[in-house]
């Protein structure tokens, strides 16, 4: 079972929920951090990575001796990775999405491809023998989907995989939850978090993924989140109260479910709830 943990914006506690849920879930559960632009789960795992793989992306190379400068490749590329002129071509590898379409439309077979590194995938274990995999995008890269796909290709031997997805509802989030069996949307009881969460809920509805909500830093202002969940028929499956001691433990990189028995109970109940719908 693939369980995607999402949020409408960064900083709502998505990684906190992912790590703590994986901790209580046990040995046959892998934790995958697909938030490759800013992976944070490793700060709580704390083990050194024992395996690292470079991830490459292809980009076009045009043989100017063969090219007739017809401009078809440049017109085809929706991401403007190829700028064609009457005398030469300018390639911008960082903009290329590695689709291969430019090679197909070239009438004289002047285009080949070379690979360049865009990031890496790292592996280790935590909490005993649980697999932990994350990816990290190189600085300056525009597209993270290549690395997300590589992360998602790992941990397949585990009974369940908890996927810490990127925040928001853009391409990276869609890539991370593609094929998920269950989505847990983490939000805070604030207007901004609620507004951003609505876009994620709409995305998950369009993808037909069963969805539930978890309120992080819950307290005195949960009413709007509860009202929205009721209006959509979405179940709120857990809440983590807003407490200073939790924030202090988090800042030290401690797993809350390990430090506080009451938090352990919250996440054990959450895990039971998720398994009840699997």
C-alpha cells in the first residue's frame, strides 16, 4: 500500500507526520521522501546514507554539420529548451524535460542525446530495519520529476510505503502521488493553510485517490478546517495538539512518537485508521 502524505504549503508538518507515522508503523514500512527540492526527513532518521546513486537527465545535442536549420525542433519544444536561428541552435539543458520529441520531428536525424547529472537518490535504514530513501535535486535545476521517479522505484519490497510528497499541487506533487492508494493531507488551522489545502484536495479528487485530513498544531481555531472537511465528506483522522514541548523536541530532530507516549498513541491510532481502509 502506498500512502502519500501531502500539504497545501510548506511548513504545515507534513514531514513530522510522515516520519512519526513510519516510526509507529514498524519494520515492513518504508519511508520515501519525495520532497526532493528540500528533503528534511533525514534530519529525524539521523543514520548515514549507505548508498547513493546519481540521477541523470538527457538533453539534445544538435550536429550543426547535418542540421538544415528548419526550426522544427525549436517549435516543437514547449519548454523552450531549443532556440533555433538561421545559422545556429542554442540548447538550454536545464529547460529540457527529456521527452525526446525534438529527435522525432527532426527531418535529417541531426539530434542525439547526452546525459547530465540533476541530483541523487540516497538510501539507509531507520528505527531498526525500516528502509529510508530520499532524493535531492541539484541547485539550479527546474524539474524534480526525474528524481521523484527514481525515489518511487525504491522500497518496493516493503509491505507499505509512506511517501512524504512535495507541498502544493504542481507537477512534483502529482508525480509523487501517482499510483498512491491513500492520501493523507496535513494542514494547520490557519486561513492560509486551509486555502492551500483546498487545491490539494481538488487535485486528489481529480486523481480519484481516497483522501483523509490530519490537523497539525490543532487547538482553538479548528472550526474552519472541520467545516470544510464536513462539506466535502472527508474524514479528519487525527490531530496533533499545538504544544511548546513538541516544538522543542522537533527542533532537536527528535521523533515525537518516541519521546511522548500520548503522541505515540495518536500515531498508532492513525496507522490503525489507515489500515482499516486498505
